[in-house]
């Protein structure tokens, strides 16, 4: 049986489970309280912008333009325990910084940029499943509505 994401009934693969440090995620969730969802939404919005900027920089072969959005995505990902996403963003950032010094474009980053989008999408999906109670409900097979558990209550 596949492991469960904390706080839900939906099974995820081992690979997906490893995308987030759930202990760290839940610790931050508890510390931030009601503001957590708002900050998570900022992460999503900023991540989408950063990805678009990174992809545009790759298409334009603009090494300098890779650094800031990769740095931003790296930091925000680490705050939510998304290590593999942060690591990939860090690789893009550090490689771009090195290439700026040597005045070359990092063509070798194309697979990493593709990987970055996939990691971001799956990570955000996992976050959504962890925080959205509507996505964690599982309807019983072949049933309509909820099963009432107390059918004999009040009967003699």
C-alpha cells in the first residue's frame, strides 16, 4: 500500500511523497496558523511567475535573467519543505551565476528547467491535497451522499 500524505486519505507514490518534507511543512503550517493558506497562495503565484521568467530567459538565452527567479523559487520552496524543487532551482541559479562569470549560456540547463516545471506542478498538487479538505474527501463506492452511522439511535 502506498504511503499517505499527512492529513488525508489519498495515496501518493513514494517518489511524490519524497518531494516534500511533511514534518517541516506541518511545523510551518502550525506556526503560521490562519495565515498559512494565504502564504501558500503567494508561493503558488510567485512560483508561476518565476517559472515563466526562467523559461523565457532560456528561450532568450539570457543567463542573467535566470538568476533572480531561480533564487526566489529556491528560497520559497525551502520554506515549505519542498527540497527537490528548491535543489533544482538552486542548481539553475548557481549554474547561471557561474556562466555569467565565464560569459557563456548554460544550454545544459534545459532538462533541469523542464524538470523544474514538473516538480513545481506536482509539489503544488501535493500541497493542495494536504490543505484543501474538499480534495481529501473520498465518496463511498456506489453510494449517494454520506453513510449515516447512527441508524439505531433512539430506538428501543
